[in-house]
């Protein structure tokens, strides 16, 4: 069997969309599962769309996601260079090869001339295609005399190299996800392969590089399916049919309502990030949020992405990256688009957060505390995390769920006060303070025994004391068990909070 070599080939035209991360992920899983190689190639032949920082962003996003490469622009490899702009010299000879064997030709029409023709067609409600039906009426090496063509080339007249699409032919693409796809070549146009700026277009560079880099499988988004027939033709024109990779076009990622593709432009409009990491547009300074900065764990992000278009065929939903490698198969990738579901994204993250140990959660909470200038020992933060471990959906929730372990309440929830604060409450709390003072050591079991004794002596229910007590400590009616919480916070902080609350509510 052929060595498995797959590539992720993004164009650095902006931040990588989560659909792109999913494409990289499926390629990665495929390569790892079959013991193959995974390559990062940067397709930057369209200089007009180049965005500074985008390449770095792509690499950082995939590194954060845990998707690693065997060869690529950032690590080198036997087929380097892996950035197409560094391979510029390679492509011209291949364009010449097609010119020589008659499957490509020079076209000299200027953009203005083509625009004018396009407009004429539009005025007749027709669409212009540079192709089998029109090429013989246009300015190219098929219609102009040979000596004129030579003169124009020698004089450096603006020209492009176009592929000669056969007039009527059924082109067959075998797709591992979609099966056999056939296209009538009449629907294709004579695409430009080589541009006047001395750069290949995507189609030429992509096919040449896949061939030279010995790519065995092309796994990419569905938006590239329309290009596949042209690529199949190019493999034939070059005489590389035996080396042609197998194709797999992945289903689209759809907006949550299923209405259309989840696009980069959706940004934060739909209430969730469409980018793995925060991105600041270098031109407009506009900031788009990222999964990392929003507090998602990379392992949850990747697990969620894996399920957008694939499923293992069992009930299991939680998979580590290694488990995904074991389970993944291209046959189980669906044909239909996958709707993004923000609730599901939260669910995945919550699952992974809940599985973390207190020490792991503390490592996530400490940077948040540092940003807020809150000092606490590692041991203390771990104790806090042990009490709130399944309460955080996203990383910042670790603080929202625990701020009262670090800070006194700033205010008291009025609704809760109205409900639970009775005339006798201040006296009751004041009488309870000595009970806490006398509890030594101040551990959960002792607090529990002494508190029970106190409420029994008073002849009241536990709730009558616990509800206002919680209000004094937390500021509202939320938080983990009172006894656990008090033991962790310590009486030296609890008692002043009780006093402060009595004062504030009175005032
Ligand atoms: N450069 C293309 C992109 O940005 C690659 C498509 C392919 O994988 O062939 O998606």
C-alpha cells in the first residue's frame, strides 16, 4: 500500500476558522491512525490576499489544539520548502510542460478587455466563461499567429497561462466521502494556472505540490469539491494519474440554525467564537474572540470539533485525542453539513472541566487571580477548587463560582435579603459568632457538631441560621456547602463578614 501522507494547506488570508481547524484535525487523525505523515503547507500564492500574522496564527492555533505535524513550514522536512511563495521557481517549468503538450495555452486578454466582454454577456443575461465555447474568439496562443505570440512574449506583454478544458467530457472524481462524483467538462472554464505576476494560481501550485510532496490523500473542505474535476484533469495532463491522491471532501460547518455556512464574517455575531484564538485584524484593529481566550480547554475544543461531521457510531462522546486517533475513520464522516451547537460546545467543556483534579483547576484559576491582584496560597486555591470542581463550564467560571473565597461580598442580593432576613436574624447571627470562635480546630466536622448543638438549643431549624449565614459569606444564596466553605475560608474571615453584613443591612 502507498505510504499515507496528508497535508493541511491553508492560505494565510486571515485567522483560521474553526472549520479549518476541523480539516486539520481530520487530516491529523487520519495520518496518525494509518501510521502516515502529516504536513503543514502554506499556500500563499495569492499575494493580494496575504495577511501579515496569519501564518503564525495558524501554527499557534494548531499547536494550542494539540494537532502536531511531522513536516511543515515551521519544522522543515524532506520536501522543504513548505511555503509556496518560497517554491516560486518550481511552478513555471510545470506550466511550460502543459504548454508543450498542448493542454495549456497563453492568453493575452487584458483584465479590462475581459471585463468588457463579461459586461456584454451580462447585458444579454448570459455568463461569460473563458473556455471551449469562447476561447477561439479571444486573444491567445491558439488564435494568434505563432510569430506574434513569440513577439508578445519576448516583449513581456501581459499574459497568463490557461488550462485547455476538453469540450465535452465527463470527468469522474472518486471521493471517499461522497462516492463517485461526475462533472461535465462544459461546466468548467479554462482556469488560469500561471499569472502575469510570475506566480502560479492555487490550482497549479496545489496539484504540483501534492505530487512533489507525495501526498496520498487530499482531505479538505467541501468548498473545494468544485475544483476537484480540474485537479483530476491536471493529474492526467501531467501524466501523473498513477500518483493522483485520493480525495475526501468534508461536509460544511453550518450556522446553528442550519441556514448556510458558518463563515469568518459571523465572528462573534452569533454569540460564540468562530476562531480558535483571539484575532486582531492588522488593518482595522477589530478584535474577534477565540476559544482559548473564552476559556475553553483545548481537549474539549478538539473533541467538540471532531463530532462536527463525524461520529464513532456508538454512544460514547468523550474522546481524548489519542482515542480519536483509534476510532477515527473517513467512512464515518457524514456527507451532510454539521450544525454548530454552542450548548454542545459548553457541554463538552463542562465535562472536561469536571474531570480535572483540584490541582489542575488551581493551575487554571491562579492566572485569573493574579490578573485581579488576588494573593492566595496554592494549597488554599486547591481547596477552593475541590469544592467547586464541577461548577465551572468555562475557565472564567472558576472565578465566578469562587470569588467569595477570596473577596468579601461587596453587596447583598436584595431579593434574598427580603426573603430570609428576619427581625431576629441579627441577634441570632451575633449569638452564633461565639460558637465559631470556640470551635477549635476549625474543621468541617467540628463546625457541624457545634452548629447543630447551637440550633438545637435555640429550638430553630438549620435553615433559619444557614440561609442568612450564607448571605453574609457569599452575598447571595449560591455556593458550595456552608460547612465546607466556612472550614476553607476560616473563622478569621467568616466572623468579620457576619459582623459586616449585620452592620450593612441594618444601615
Ligand atoms: N489553500 C486551500 C485552502 O485555503 C487549500 C485547499 C486544499 O486543501 O486543496 O483551503
